[in-house]
C-alpha cells in the first residue's frame, strides 16, 4: 500500500522511519486474508488473524524461546 503519512520525533533516528514503515506493511499484509499468499500462512492460524510485531520476530527465530536450544 501507499504511505499516507509519517511523523518523526526530532530525536528519532532516520532508521526508525524504515522500521515503522516495515511494521505497518507487515500488519496490513497479514491482516488482509485476501492478499495473504499461501507461502506466508502460518500453520494452524486462520488467514487474517492479527499478530503483534513481536510475534513476527518469534516466527522468524530458529529457536523458541529465544536462545534456548532444544526447547
């Protein structure tokens, strides 16, 4: 989608803009069940179920909980 607006606090890093846009794009993509591609579906979770940004991070981790092998 198109970015409609963006606000940056004076002391925020420029990189923070990229992070904020990426998070918003993830939310918009995963919350729209009609746009979700089969490869991006999470097994056992219905398309269109909302996740937090932290959830995306844990889905990408090779181990869960973080840093504990064999868990």
